C-alpha cells in the first residue's frame, strides 16, 4: 500500500461518524435510484402489456392507412393468407381477426353511437382480456349468432341487462344500410371508460354478414411473447406483407402507433422521474461537497505543515480525491447491492397497488406492479452519483493548490 | 379575428363587382323568400343521390316529402337492398327507420354531426336546415350576374348565443330567388364545404336547379350530388304524413 493510500485511509477514519453518514447518504441515494428506476421500467412494461391486452395487441395488420381514416372500406380482404403468414413467424404468442364499424345502437329508450367490433370468440380470448372482463352474463361462444357483449357504462346508459335486445344501425362496406337486432349476452368492464362507454362486440361471422364484409376483416391483432420482440417482428412482417402484395401492401403497426397516448404518458412520467432523480443527486453532491470542505478547513494547518516539509499540492489533491472516491465507491456499491436485493425481492413478489387503482386504472393497471431489474436500472443511477460526487469533491481538492504553506500553518 | 374578418370582407368586395347594394331590399327578406321558393309550401320529390369517392361511387334513389321549413320525410327506393329505409325530420329531431329490423331509432344529439347515409350531408344539415333563417343575421356582401340576372351575395353570421353549427355561411341567391350556392364556414371563418346548384330548368312548374352538389373544400373527387328526377309543389301535405307511424309504414 502506497503512502498516499495509507494517508487517505487514515484520514477517512479521522472522523468515523462523519464518514459513515456520508457513505450512508451516497448508498441511500444509489439504492433509491436503483429501485425507483427498476420500478419505473417495470411499471412501464406492466402498463404496456396490460394495455395491449385490453384491446389493441402488440401489433396489428391493417390495410394501408387504415389507422388514419378507419373507413369500413379499408379491409384486409384475404385473412387466410395473413393467418398462414403469422403461423410461419416464431415468437408470436397469439393472433385474432376483427372487424370494426361505427354504428348507432339503440335500446327501447335510448340511442348512442358506438364502435362495433366483430370478434372470433375463441381466438379473442387468447389475445385480449375481454373474456375475463365480462362481469355479467357470459362471453360469446363459437356458435353464437346475433349475440353481443356490451360495455358496462354503455349498458347502464342504454338501461339494458343480459338477455335484452338492442338494434344496430350503421353502414355496410358497400355503402348499404346495415341493420340488425342482437341480444345482449354479456356485459364487460375493461377499466377504460372510453371502451366501456362506446363499444360493443359481436361474433365476427355476424359482423361480416351485417356489414356486407364477405370474408374480409379490418385488423389482425397479434400478441408476441416478449415486448422486446415487437420491433423485430414488425419489421419482418412488413417485409413479408410487401412481398405478398407489392402494389398495395398491408401494413403492420405496433402498440406505439396504436396507442400514442400511452407512449406519451410514459415519456412524460420518465421526464418527471428524471427531474426527481437529478434533485436527489444534487442533494447528495452538496452533502459530499460539505464533507470535503469541512475536511479542508479542519486540516488547513496540517496541509501547511505537509507542504512546508516538501509535499507537493498535487500529491495532497490526490490524497483527498482518493479519500472521496473511496467513500463514494463504497457508498454506491453498497447502494447497488442493497438496491438490487430489494428490487429482486419485489420483482418476484410484486407490489400491491390496489389502493391506487382508480388513478392507475386509466392506464390499464390493476393489481400488482413488478419492478424490473436491468443493467440500465442497476448501473445508470449510481454511475451518475459517482460522476457528480467526483466533481463535487474536485472543487475542494483543487483549492489546496492555492494554499500558501506559511499562511496555512498559521490558520486555526 | 377582427383582422381576418376585415380581410375576408375585403376579398368579398374585390371578387364581386362593387355595386352599391339597394338598401331598400332587405337581406333577411331575400333569404326567407329564397328559402321558401326552394322548399315551397310543401313538395314531393324523387331524387337520385350520388355519393362519389375516389375509388367508388354509389347511387340511391330517394323519395322525399317536405312541408314548410321544418318537416321532411325521406325514403330510399333503390338500391333494392336498402329499399324502405326512412328518415323523418320534424322540427330539430330526426328518426330513422329500418324495415329489416322493423325499428325506429331516434338520432341522438351526439350523432347529429355524423354523415347522413354515408353522404357529405350531415344529419345537422338536414335537421337544422331552417337554422339559417332563425339563428343567423344576414347582410349583403355584393352582387354579381348569372345568366343575365342579378345575383346577391349574402353573408350570414350567427346571432349571439345561437346554437349553430357554422361560424358563417355565405349565400348566393339570384334575383328570381333561385338559390345558387351556399358556403359553410367554421368558427375560424375558413371554408369547410360548399353546396352548389346548377342545371336550372323548369321543374315542378317553376325554375329550379336540377342538380345540387355538396363537396368539402379541396376534395374534388369526394362529393355528394342530388339530381331531381321529379318535383311537385303542393299547397299542403297532411299532418299524419310526418309522424312516426307514417315512417314505419314504409310507403312504397
């Protein structure tokens, strides 16, 4: 051990209580950063995965520009071809086909405008949570015709319960008038008010019949195995769709395009999170700065003597930096380790947030959030602490260069 | 807003030859007279509605009864698939009837801005047709000529607090009361859509445009055209024609 390190080590333990407090502050900040970042990333993934399971799926295949206009005429005319294509792509967990139309829905008393979705009951259950969100009555069965699932708020507005009949009036694909009477089989509550207030689901076959769709559909909805696969699958799908029909290709779009609001709220949350972390780091930096300024004032006389007997200011600076960096490294390492342990604990158990469910249900989160520890969440926060404390420690350390030995020795 | 308004006014004066408007003629009266000429006391008409879109077109034959400024009844006669679908408009309320499900549906207020039967006419255009007379104040903007006849350009601004759809309308009415054009502007006073009448000829015993075309600004290949096949003006039509029972009867 060189003499510098030895000196630094002794200086660290000159005031053990102060040192421990500083290390604890750094460790606590690092720990908090590791856990909070993991929690944030975890909640985003939970949010995305729960949101896509409400309705949209991770990916959808549409006719070109369908998302912009949502016209009933923009169809996927050969869903069988898409089915074959999707079966050849690995990592796709499930898919289903849907038809979408806008219609008037009318009970005996009232009329509203709603989005009518034609679903394949069996496949739909593997893609979305629709089946499990049926609160009254039952989910559609494969053989059902002229039956419908209605959103809870819509059912309330229309004054209907399972078994009642409602009339649908809209426009078919060929421009003709589409009208039918369906009986309510179930009532669902997805947790998203817009969906519960303005949507109904009917069997795809009934949908195709009413809206003169023939065999066509509007969207193929895909759930992939892991969120991180979405990009790659989207790219390969688009290439294959292009080669299938080069003139007027279908397009695959991902959840970010399907739910731009979700992406934006995640970004907003991340920014406000970053501001909080920055404040946290600055507070820690000031506490470090304080510790080292104290150390210098306390030891001015000592530095004067050391310089008088020939120690260069550079060497003293080095000693001081070794002191500060040792404390910071110990602090951040402890923070990373403890933070990771806590995160791993909650990663397996989840954090119950049912108390805040009203607020979070608008993001589609109900029940538990699982933090997600990753290299980024474990390292980036503590690394920022390390860098900022280094600069905080540099300032007092550089002050030594300005010291004059004679004056320093006279200092109290 | 004021500035924009001034520019618009200015434009109006530049584009239409500036002849001092006969102040004796009242703009309100002209609009009212034009509207009455157009609708008559009561009328029975057969109209072909053509909905044109960039890659498809659809035609419907509609039989229409109107009475006064407020009541109308429409039936689709062709294509056969839609035969018997009806719309009743009474005051500011609208109902639709579908023979297949044999139900009458009242159009809710939230749906009034949606298109009627997929056309470029909104439910509001039908239901609030008389809103122009009630909710707007009319003033002359200028004059022009059309087929050797004098044409009045009228600016219609909504009255304060009137429940209106449009921020401004511009009407072009010929001196013999033929309605040539109606332009719809939004609250920012930008043009949204235009209804133009042309092919003026004898119809129902008086001069009347045989074709009406509604199209959105900047979308030349998206429009809805009404072609009058027959038109008969009546002094009156019975009350029981404009009822829900009558709507349900699906008159052939």
